[in-house]
C-alpha cells in the first residue's frame, strides 16, 4: 500500500480511512488492520464478515460496528440488559407470536423502535400491541423493529465512556416522552450508581465496544435497563466539547496501535 493513510507497524499495515481500505479491499489479509468506523450501506454489512474471515483486524470490532448500526440486533444480543420482554420483530408472524405473551403479562402501552434511526425519530408510543398489529396488518409497516413495554416515569440517562473519560447526564423534556434535547429538552448531570456503571461496562464488554454512548432507562425504583448503545452519538447536553471528545477517541485509537507494537 502506498497511501499515506496506510502505515506499517512491525508486520501490520495500518489503515485509518475508508478510501484506502476500499482501494486495497481485494488484497487485504491477516497483516492488515483497519482502525475507525467502516462506511457501509445496510446491504453491505456482510463485508464485515468477509474481512473477519480473511483475518483483517478491525478496531472497533466488526461485531461492535454492526451492533452500533442496528437497534434490532441490539435487542437480540443485549436482551438480558433491556426492559423485560423487549423483542425484535421482523414480520407479522413475529408480531402475532408475542401478542399472547404480552397480554398475559399485562403489558398495555407499547413502544416500537424503528431500526437504524436516531434522535428519537423512529420511536412510537402505542396504546396496545393490538394497535400495532392492526397498523402492521393493514398498511405498510417498518419491519424489522423493536417492541418493548412502555415504562412510566423512567429517567433518560445518556452515558459517555471514552477511555478514562466518563460522563452521565439526564435528558428531560416535559412535553415529549422521547426526552429529545433537539425539541425543547434540557439536561443535567447525573451520578451513576455502582450497579448502573457495572451495567454499562457489561454491555460494552459483551459488544466489544472500546468506547460508547449508552442510553439507560432508570425507573423510579432505580432499576436500570439498557435502551441502546452506539459508538458515536450526539453530545448536546454534555460537558465535553466536540474537540475534546474527538481527542479522547483519537487517544483510544492510538493506544490500540501501541498495543500492536508490543
């Protein structure tokens, strides 16, 4: 590789930008390392599997990158950390299959999360799962999606963990259950309990996240659940500045490169 974005570290070729990776894609092998987020269309995510099978090292890991992109996959992989009965549904058959379970457990209000959406744009609140089914069976519906019981009175907590940096803050919006800061919301610092911090670390370890934006739902009884996790996210409401945040990311990447030298 002749590009300035591909450096040689001992026996490894280090690639740090997407253009260089695509230029050399067909020849990549176990001596190649890609550091950063791979730009992929949703129909191209199998490329991550191809790179892994050829022994290319990805940082963040391929699993991390695909989890970061898909709420539906998160509902499958992180189900033990989420609100009980959170389920990924792919079609009407899946939806019908969980209706009896939800009814027997007394779930009334339901939240659906459209896959691959951010900023609260794909989140909808329903009076019942029957309403969801009626909508999905009569009109086009955005399958796949995540379905979970709606919990009243939860605190919306954003946690930023990058290297040695940790920040948590609560997002509030009295006029919108999504607590969206872009539409009239506000934020205030939040002190994580040891249990909540352990939850964040467990989720990151399970998904191999070297850094993350983690959204928690904390009930009035201080029970915490994972809402979602992402490699990157908005930092509106955070104390850290965009420049400081990027510097922290760069430091994590730099430490990974140093580990390759050992």
